[in-house]
C-alpha cells in the first residue's frame, strides 16, 4: 500500500496527490453515500431515490446526481415518455465503492447494537 511506504515525515492527507483525499472528496457531500447505497441494488428512478432518501429535497438530490454524473460515477438515462422518465445507474467505477458501503453498514450495525445494549 502506497501510504505505508511513505516516510514518517510525509503526511499523505495534506498532499495534492493523496489517493484517500481524492476518494474522500467524491463522497464528502451529504447524501452522496446514501445515493450510492441505493443505486448498488440497481437502476433507480429519480422518484424512487427521492422517496428512499427523505427528507432530501428535489433540488439537493438533483445537484448530487449531477455531481455523481460529472464524476463519472453514475449514468443518467432519460426516456421519452409522458411525463419524462429519468433513471440512474452506477458505473463500473462506482461499484468499487460496494465494499466501503458494506463496511459502513457493518460499523453502523455494531454501533446500533451497542446503543441498544446500553
């Protein structure tokens, strides 16, 4: 792992080329991780995401989906129907985040068990 190979005097999180910082920057906005979580199960319509992510506003959801699309993590499909239908799907590169989301789920489950056991 590259971080482990750095000398003690280098701080990888303050460098412009830090791979962890680059990945964290993709996930830093509120809702991004939960959008990815929902899309891990397959293609979803805007309305499905909006329902699943309540209380997210349509404006914020639209902004986050555009951000994910610009970062080439999702693909947007627009179908010519009345009313128009839009679906979103994770790209292959975003599927690499599956293990991160699963690790977050495991941590969350452990924390829930701890708080319920108190």
